[in-house]
């Protein structure tokens, strides 16, 4: 952490709307649950509070955004407050998300370039140009394109595998360049891996806590002369699915895995509220485009030409909400959703909202975030009822919007 922040602020006094900065001591940061990796400063008067949250290194942006609004909330006490985010660099999506901050908070970004003079540069509030980033993702392969590099026999065998898993209720497949995963919700039960012009097929159950069971279920698959998958593989898949359904019925799955499975199945009132589950079609175009990967963990639904997006918030609600602001900005400013269609080829339009689906104990934390937003209606809050694990989302509560 830069020990000369105070001197830096004094050298650039004309950049800020306040002077005479005081640093927040470590014990107060701890008491207020402020992320310790950042430095916090305050100044201003009763009618206008001013704060700085500074990072000497390029930060995890969702952590910086959360730190800034938490610090601003502490300083504000209901008064208008300006918060400066200071860091070596910001993604355009962080800057877009920062623009969503409102209420009594006004957020501004400042570049810190240690080796330059001056070393601080205020980012204009009205940014123009370079706002669209159309090449963040590349489309996942289809079954046809995935099989193009295989030899003719392997392509026929691939069709057998595809048809087998298509006939199992509740199983979804996710295609990547070198791999195809078969999943029960979030949990992988089998995978295909490309090996030159052939492929290998095998079961997977890394989520199973019993190593003996996991070992017993580990089976390789192949297409026999009869045109069917070998019996041992099919029996193993059956046992894995029976185990998962038993865990579901007994309420022994992790909350994320259980809720994820039901959302992928559009179970209960989900189909009425948002429509049919829609698979995220994108892979990162470049290694650094992690936003595309994280967005693939959200849930998407299609109904009557409209796309709805649901983010389950089952832990760390403040951090998840902060990240969702940045990822919503990714969707807004990129071309990821500009020309998507449903299963029947009809164009889908996103209404710009991200539905926060959460547990009763996290509702108030998300409501706090609503107080910091210019347009809280962009992030409606939905609360799962008590005992939701036993109800298969049949009695999902109504939308809690501002």
C-alpha cells in the first residue's frame, strides 16, 4: 500500500472538492468491515462529505466498488457525499458500473500513474467514444461444428452419445472447444474430451464425497457394434443420477447446486415468471475476458421474445451485488446480447434488469445496495421462502422491488 497517499492528495489539491485529508485508521477499518487492502481518506464539511478509496495495484474491481460505497455510506450519514476511486487503471465496465451509484453518493474515478507528473488524472464523468466492446466472446461450438475435426466413425459415435444424453431428463450439455460436459444442474456427471480425430468418453462425479462410490462410478464409455453405448457406462450414469435425485429429495445437496438444478429445469413458478431456461452461448474470446466466464454462471430465461436474467445470491450478498453491477455493465456495453435468439430462432431482447434471487437472511443487505443506486429497479430483489428446499420453487415469493 502506498505510504505517501497523503502527500499525493496535497500535490493534487485542485483535483478534489475538499482538502485536509485524514486517513481512516486500521482499527476503524476493521470495525466497519472495510476491505483492508485499500486506503481510506475523508475530508469535507457537514453539508458535503468527501472520501477517497485508493489502491496502489490494479484491484479486483468488485471489491473496490464495494469498498467505495461502504466507505461513502459510513461518511454520509444522510448527507451528500463524493467518493473518489483511485487506482492505476479501471476497466470501462467498472466506470460504467460506477455511474450506477446514486442516492446521496456521487462516485468519481481517478487514475493514479506513479511515474508520471502529475500522477493523478480525473476520469471525465461524461465519457464519449470507445464504449462498445463487441468481441468479448465467441460462440460455443455446436454438435455439428464440434464433430467436424473427427474422423467419420468418431462423428457417428458422437451422434450416439448426443442422442443418449438427450434422452435423459434433467441433463444439459455444455460444449467447449476441446470438451463437452454433461451436467445435472451445475454438477458434472460425464464428459467427452477430444483426442486428435477421436474422443474419449467417461463418467465424472467429483462432487461425490464418498471416494469409494466415486471410484465405483468411474467408467469409460464407447459405442459398441450394436450402435449403443456399452452397458457398464450406462449403468454407471444411471447410478449417478439415482444418487443425485436421492440427494435432491432428502435435501442434502448444497443450496447452490439444488437451486441451480431447479432453475435450469425452469421448475415451479420459474417458467411463469421468467420463461424457459436459455443456455449462455458464449466462450471468452481472449484469455483475459473473465467476465464472459462469470456471466455463464448466471441463469437466463426466454419467453415471448424477452430475455430475463437471474442471479442467485446465496452467500456474500454485498460482494455478489457489487460484481453484478459490473457484469450488468458488460452486458450493456458489449455485443453479447445484441443478436441472440431463442431455441426457435426468434430474436430475444433483454430488458436491462438483473433479478437478485436470495435467501431471507440476505434481503436487508441487498436492500442496502438499493439505497446506493440511481436506478434500483434495475436489480429487483426476489426472496426465497423459508424451507424452499422442500418446495421445488412452487411457492416463490413475489418480487421485492423499490
